[in-house]
C-alpha cells in the first residue's frame, strides 16, 4: 500500500468519526457533574470528538458559576 493511499484511508476514517457526534449545537442537555448539575444547558460548540462547550439555560451573569460563563463537557457526562 502506498503512503498516499494510507493517508487517504486515515483521512476518511477521521471524517467519519468526527461526524458521528451524539449531540449538535443548540441541543438541550443536562450535565451529570459540576456546579450546575441537573440543570438544563445548551450546547454552544461541538468539537466533533465527544467534547462540547455548554452554557446554562435561564441563568444570567453572576448566577452562572462557571468562570467564563460556559463549561466544557464530555459526552459521557451529559444526558
């Protein structure tokens, strides 16, 4: 197998894996851990590898306990 063929196969597999995210941007999820566990959150960014940025729904400014207003979460920590 040529090096270029191997690169193409790897590239196709990576694209396939990244497109299989369970949640999409805008989905409402509930985290199982963290300071706001059990509250509804919105996914604001999906990295495509099972990692997401989430933001609490219905909370404003100082009510949000996350330092930058949003938190990172993995797929296993969300419902």
